[in-house]
C-alpha cells in the first residue's frame, strides 16, 4: 500500500509551536545525574531486551492463533535476534564463555516456548505437556544456573526469576490460543513486568560483580527511572502496533482490549515523566500521547482513502506537532515526526499484510520511542 505520510508532511513544522506548553518546568539534572552512568545504561539495555522478548513472543502467539504464517515467520526471526542481542549483551558483561552458556540455555527455552505455542494453538495437549516439562525441568534450571554462577545470584533467586517468567509467558500464550483478548493484553503487560524485573536483577548482578566496567549505581534512583521510562516507551510502541493491527483487520474486540491496556501504559509513562518534569508535564503527556494514539487508530481503522487522508491530516497538523511542542517546552529536542512516519509505515504494512517486513519495522518504532525517553533524561544515544 502506498504510504500517505508525505501528503501532509508540510504541516508538521508550521504548527509545531501551537501546543500550549506554557509554564512547564525543565528537568533537574542533579536529581537524576546517575541516569547517564554506565551502570544505568546497562540496566536500561537489559530491561529493554528481556521485556522485548516478552512482547515478541506475544506477537508470535497472536500470529500463530490467527494462522498468519508470514507474520509468524517474521516474529520468529525477531525472537532469535532479540535473544542473540540479550546473550551478546550478557556475554560482554560476564565473558564469552559464560555468555555462551546463557545463550544455549535461553535459545533452548525459545524452542520450547515455540513448541508449547504450536501445541496450544492446535489443541495438542500431549505436545503441550511435553513442552512444559522441557521448560520446567530443562530451561528453568539451566538458565538459572547460567546466570547464578557468574553473577553471585543465589540459585533460588535465579530459579524464581526464571520460573516467574515462564509462568507469565505460558499464560499469555494460553490467552492467545483461547482467543480471550482482554485477558491476553492484561497478561502481556503482566509478563512484561516480570521480564523487565528479571532484566533489572541481571543488570544489578553484573554491575555489582564488575564495578570497574560499569561504574555507577545500577539500583539507584536515576538508573531505575531511566529503565522505567525507556521500558514504558518500548511497551507503548509494541502495544500500539498490536492495537492498530486489530483495528486494521477489523478485530474490534481485540482493538478495544488493546486500547485499554495502552491507556494503562500511558499512566506508567506519565508517572515516569512526572518524576522528571513534574505532575503537570505528566498529565499533559497522557493527553497528548493519547491524542496521537487515537489518530493512529483512526488511520488504521479507516475504510477508504478519504478517511485515511483525514486521519493522516490530524496526525500531521494536530497531534504530532502538539506532542513535538510539548517536548520542546521541556527542552527536549526529539524527532517526533520520524516516530509518526515509522508508525504509519507499520500500519500500512499491517493493512497490506506485508508481514515479511513488519517485525523489523515494529522494532524500529519501539527503538525510536525509547530514544525519546533517553532524551528526556539527558542521555542522547543512550
């Protein structure tokens, strides 16, 4: 499908100053100075990768349940890429040998999750039971051992982290297979919370073990705030693309369920932004990002070119400039138009069923939003 973004692009710059940002405070760098430390950067990366793993599995589960083979293949490839990135990051931190052990155990878990997903979707209980035995008796202890030994994390703690992640992931797969969207989206968020907590624990273990390599406090307020804001931004991108996919395909119940958890995610974003810029900025963030989301949803659901053009005009002449002006008022220079362009591209791919490329574009949308989170905390390119 031809992307329509260029039709109204000229409206972005000319209206960027129209939003009301009077009186918004600027950030206090001294309050969150450690957000830019190496330890904080490690925490953010680990949280983002472990969290992303959850949402890629969630998208894979939806593709499996809907029988969309090309989309399934695309997100299966992305799952491997995310797992490789996580293993590489951990390997850089704890050494290649230990990193390789983690990678072997983690990728084995991915294969077991896929086995369980196929079994749940096709109602093959024996196969599902076998996959759960493998996940419980092989994946959890092997991965727990791979992180416990090099990081001085107790085996009981490591096992709990992995078991919690397993239970949450199983639940969202079950929800997708059962076709219960409200439960699915709520459990996806719950799974994300579990997996990002695991990422934070791993980062703390690495930073404590290798303080010369990662100076700073990985458990400090600045590091936690950075990881919280970045994770909320990443989750927002992935939830939004799930909501627009449902809207584009006419799955109105799914779209409504996704929109509900998207609002809950906005509340998380608001709290993190308020922690940096104050409560007024947090409240405005909810309103302005919510307006942007509604414009994206209208574009995704549009039934003809006229409706799409109207939705696109609203994006480029209203919601995107207002969001840009809001950030500018916070002295945050962010390319909001690039985020809009990328998200429109994802929606166009969804409408055209261009599933072979959609996973990579989806990930790029998330990365662009995360970069805005880092800019808010004064760590560009974090």
